[in-house]
């Protein structure tokens, strides 16, 4: 059964994005050669997406996931985008990803990112650093590093 399912997924006629799968809750695409995330927005029930060990290169691709209102768990570990030290001139991949996916920019309710809990401090720090309309947006009088959770430095 598993091999027939695997061959069905790898066939050239299959496209996840051509079908509206309203009840799809979990999607594991780890280890695939996926570079773009366009089309995931058509699956509003997705709660967990595993894209670990894929070829996603740009953090901007996360914008295609930002409209998934139930997304709680996203795994991008071992991807190029998660391993880059300087992602689009940002100091931290996690904060940029949280800012793109969670309100006010996105609609997700991200609780886990790369198998680590998303803390309230990270959510606030993402707003402070990336939201131009936030009162403390890149305030040069503040040391934003003081707001970062210690787990980011490990």
C-alpha cells in the first residue's frame, strides 16, 4: 500500500495544488525537492506542515502559507532558508518567519516552528523588529537583543 501511495505522489499527473482538499489537516513533504510554496493557501484546514529537508530557499515563500488560519506547526528544519545566517538582511530567521505567519501580517496561529515552541517574547520581538507600524519598530534607543529569548542564542 505504501509503495503504491508513494508512486501516486511522485507521478507527474499528481498535483496537490490542483485539488481542493478541505479536510487535509497534516501534510508531510519532508525530503522532497520543493522550492516554492505557492498553492498551499487552498487548504484551509492545514494545521501541520513538515517541509524539513526540502529546497525552500526564500523566506518570502512563507507568504503563501500566511493565510492558513489553523496552521500551528511548521517545520522548515534542514532547509536552505532556515540555515542562512543573514536571511533577507534580517538578524533572525525565526522572528521573520513568525512575523510573516502570525497576525497582524498573517492569519496563522503558529505554536511550533522547526519543532520548537514559539514564545510570547518571540512574537513581541518580531513585531518590534519587523512591523513598521509598531511603536517600538527598530527603535535605535533600545537594544532589541534584550527582548530576544535566550533560546535563540543557543
